[in-house]
C-alpha cells in the first residue's frame, strides 16, 4: 500500500485563501509555509557518452510549473490503453526479476511503434554483459499507455507542450536532456503487469535524454527504480543499463565532481569504491582484491584508480573507465560484473519445481525441476544427491525418480536434493558463489500414498 505523502499547495491557491480569510474574519491564522511537494534524487547524463550528474526533481509532473497538465481526453474507443504484453517471459514472476516497460507520447495508432522501440531498447541493454548471459533470470513486460498527442513536452524546444499519458518531459529542473515523468502515473500503468521490480519509461522522441529515479520504495512505491529514456536515440539505451546496475548490482557511481574535493572519511560500503590502495586492499583481502592485476573488458587492468563515488581524491575505483563512470563504454569492469551477477541471483531463482518440498514423495514419484536458461558467462550445473551423497550419473537431469537415483526400499525415510550452481569464471567471491547456488530437498517417505501436490 502506498504511504501517505504531503500534497503541494500552489502559491496562487495559498494567496486566495489568505485574501478570503482576511475578508471574512481577520482572526484566522494562516500558515506562511505551504507543504512541499515530495522530491527525489535522479541521475542524468547531460551529453551522450558523458559522465553522470545528480539532482532533485518532483515526484509528479504537476509540480513542474508550466510543464504538464492532466490528460485532456480519455483514450479512443478500442485503444489498447493498459494492455499488457510479453516481451520476454522466462518463468513465473515469483522466480524472476520482472522489468516493466511503459511508453509515453504514443497515440492509439502508434502502439506498434512503442512495441518496436521496447524490443530495440531491451536488445541494446541485453547486448551488454552480464545482462546478456543472465537474461534467463528476467521477465520483461510491456504496458500500453495511450497518449492524446504524439511526442513529449520539451521536444524539440522548451516551449513545446504535449498531452501524454505519463506526463514525461525534457527540460526537467531546467536541464534540457533530463527527462522526468509523473511517477504516480508510471506506477498505475506498471501495476497492470504481473509484477514490477524495475520500470523503464520509453518516451517517444529522437532527442537524446533520460534519467534514473532511485529511492522510490521509501516513497511508498512497490519498486525502487525507474529509468526514463528517449525511444529513437541509440545512445539513450545506455542510461537504463547504468541505472539498473544501481538497483540490481548495488553499484555506486564512479564519476566525480571537482567541487567534492578529497574524501576524508573512513572506508566506504560501496562495492566498487574504496579508500584502500591496491597494496592495502591485497593485504587486507578486501573489496576487489581477487581481481587485482587481471585484464579487464573495459581495457587495461583492474587496480585502484583515484576518483569515485563523486570524490575526485582520496577514494578509488577498480578501472580507469566503466559503464558506472561514463556512457562512452558499454562494459562493466570485472568487480562490477560480479556484483551484477550477485544481484541477479538475489532477485531471482534459477531453480524451481512444482513438486512441493514441504510434502513427502514416494520412491516411484517423478520429481521435475526447472532451471533458468543461462548462457555466455554463466556456467550452470545441476547436481543430485541422495541422503547428502552426490549421484554423479544424474548430473544435468531435470526429471528423476528417487528409486532410479538409488533410494533404497528399506522402510526408512530418505532425502533427495537437487543443487543448481553457477561455476562462472566471472565469480570469485565465495559469498557470491553461495548466492548463485540453490538447493531443493524432498523427503522420500517409506510407504503409503504419495502426498505431494502441485501448485
């Protein structure tokens, strides 16, 4: 359920109230400080291929003076407003990281164009590792949002105003390339999909722009992050790839602000930032010490490069450049890649079964499991055990019968366990390896009816 939030009071309404009260009765006290519209931090990239910047913006479009008003008309009869589509569904939402893509500035007869843009943008994002190898842990849904007008406010110039479903607009906070949207409206459309862990808003425009909202769960929304980006600019896809890394991989920004100067605090919690030099990191066996000296997909080697988490001095990042520093490169560094893989496994299950582990099964029952399809960097493996002893000949099987595995008919209870693990070379941290390992265990009862049920 959404949490309650303060509602902004416009200056005009406040003045009217004050004047009316003065005429009626001079004894009425007036609060000179109207409630403030909630604001959240967003990240944007002023130039294609450049470094990021952060600022605060209103949660709702109406708070952006002169930018947008309520929709002037309902969608035309027969329009697909709110219709949910499956772009890439790999498993039940309970076991997947669910991404919902919503379009803005598309009229009823432009929804096919939105679907094409959604597919194109997602293909660009999943062309980047480790998104590419771990697509099997994600579902991607589209939701049609029918706008009264084509295009969005602020395109091509600041004086252009459009009536759109999500109220997205350029020139947010007086920044041309920053695309904001009405997050309440975004949430109402995203809620139509089976699940929404992450939301991407594709605005109908050829102009470069976008943004990343964070901290939305604290405002009562069911998802933490929303990425906005323009539909027909190839470089805008990188914005979403970067933003999702904050939510999923818990990665920090590696770019800096000159005004921040030197970090003088202690060690930071950021996965990809540290106050330790390479020598100190290796000696303390901390942060990305396991990757030090390795050739990196971003170019060069993993080490400690000064400047990260907005501070140009006193804090280090793993590589000279990466997708978390600037959008002129489409690679995560090795520590960042490992963090992303850990995040995918935190958010999704690679192993599932319709045979309930809470119910005992017979020796002659068939146990079927589903393993997410992982490729590329991933190295998935499926193992079976009887009473904790590995049955090597059953490796890789997704359907077994306990008796065939070697469960004896001796009148005792036994256990059958299946283990899915990822032996990817992109994982070196034992904690991440443990995150990427999943097990399901069934009790094989000695006799009687088979009590398991499917759900």
